C-alpha cells in the first residue's frame, strides 16, 4: 500500500499509521505466555502462575511495550517505503475515529534536507604555510632549560632581578579591609615571568632579603577576581628569601637527560625540529581545514532539522556541565545553563555536518583503511611506545570513530582545496603556534 506523506513545513512531515488490533492482541498474548514460563510470584511455583494472574499483573506494561514496538516497526516500514531520510525521533500520537479493529496514529517528524553546494571553483580560500626556524628551535631549547632549572639562595644584599625565585609574605587591602585571596605567607613566584601583575613584580624587583615595602596596585577591569576587578588596593610585601636560577648547559649531558636517542647537540636539534614539524603540520592542517569549512558553509544552501539542532544543544550543555564538574563546581549537574548560549555554535555544527556528509557521499571521500592506519601511526609517533598507542586506538570503536571523522575532514579539505581558488600566504612559526 502506498504511503501518503504530508508536508507540514520545510522539513516537517506527517504519516498516518494503521495497526490491526488483532496483531497487537496476538503479540501481547505471545509475550505474556513467554513471561509466564519464568515469572516468579508468591504462592506459585516458577512457571505455574495462572495466565489470568500474569495478565492482571503484567498485561498493561506488556501491551504498552507491544504498542511501542508495533508503532515503531510500522513507522520504519512506512518511512522506508516512502524513501524518507528521517532526522531524529518521530512524535507519535493516536488518532480518534479509526475503523473497528484498527488503531490509527499520526507520526510527525523531520527529514534531512536537500543540500545544495554551489560551484566550488568559485570559492576563494587562503591557505597558510609556515616553517620551523632555527629561532623556534632555540626558543624550545630555552623552554626545556627553564623546565629543568635549579635554584640557589642569593647573598643577603643581592637585589631581586629577572628569573629569580622570590619567597614573600604579602597582604593587600581595599579601603582598609583585607580581601579574599589578598594575603599569603611563604608565597613563591618567579620574577619577570608574568605570574603576578606587572605592578606587583615592579615593586618586588630590586628588593633585598628582609626588606618590606608598601605600594598601590590597580586591578585591571578584566581581572579574573571579579570582587576586586577595577579596584585599587594597598599592598605590603616582605621579601623573605631570594634564589637565583641556574639553567643547565646545552650539551650532551642535557640531551641525555631529555632522553634523546642520539645524545649529541646535533641529535638534540634534530629531535626538537622533528617534534616541532609534527606539531606545525597539525596546526597548519587545522587552520587550513577551518578555512575550507568556512568556504563550504558559505557555498551551501540547506534547511536545518530542528531535532538535530536540539540534540546537538543537549550534547553541548551536558559537555559544559561535565566541564564544570571536572573543575570541582558544586552541584554542576544542576547548574542552570541556557541552551541559547550554544545555539549559534550548535546550528553551525549541524549545518557543517550535513554539508560535509553530502560532499563525502557525492564524491566518495570516505576514510580508507590505509588512511586510518597512517593517521594513527602519525598520532602515536611522538610517544615512547607508539605500538601501545596504536593498540589503544585500534581497540576502541569510539576512538576509531573519532579518527575516522578526522580523516574524512582531511579528505574533504584536500578535495575542496583542489577545486577552489586558493591563495597561499606564509606566516611566521610564532604567529601560527600562538593561535588556539
């Protein structure tokens, strides 16, 4: 029998489903009989409970279960027969006035949209490139040295200077009152490394052990502590101890400490360059991928299924709650998080997902097994035991699905770059790495 599909608006459709009561009642009896073989009830041996008693106890729940199953099956058959791509779950309600021996239901649902992608040869995309420079390698070595620095106490008359570790007591007051977080004892920080506000660092710089100083400090308007943001405080600080930093020499011993296989200066530089190039590759790919996805969105025309957007909104809200919980926020699961905060991002994700899926389908851009393996090998290469990381990915379907999604996006990126009008732009290593 042909299925009649009614268009309500845009992507919303309605189908009327018809179910014979006889098939429902027959399935209910079949399930009750099956249940009677194993059900346990006081006063009866297992499998000996009378059907009338089983029907009284379980009849309603079994009928509800059968109705759900039958309606679900009927909807699936009707949707397949009408060749509909259903988005989300249908909203099903019973209709009045069905002929005797039948039940009728209205199923209201959304379908996935037709995605129209304009001629990609007219899209313009800026593709960036960058190189690992000797300066970038030198900066990385300096960071590694700082991570392994040691400290030795300075002479009593030595003034605090850049890189020193200062141990201080301090107390800050606003309008004569100490504020939360404004007082500490034996507090340590590194001078000149931006751990403290500039006015605080400027006050400590040049002090000697045992000295005290008072100074005013203006908190920025955007300071993370909202109670003091934009206010002026008076601080008193006492420098209790001052230690000079000692950075290790860059030599073969340093390379050995870092675990470089070829414990030489050449090996150290080569290893750092290799790691930076790997990170640079991922950064370039991410930035160029974003440019491609923006161009795709600008080239596409489609309606958004409300159900898909709602599902994405709920997922994002749950993610935000999980993040709050991880930060130790009390009652994070009850935190009021308005969905509308995430709506623009949710709509963009759904839109992009549909556009990418259409491009993949139309151009056979699915991830191939060898691509998945190559991507996992690349992700694992920077670990001490890459083979274990490979097994970690390969042994979990969810992680493999994430890898597959990335590879598909990479395929789409290459495909679009091959079609679009691309302009190349070289950027500095520091500029690229500074971006989130």
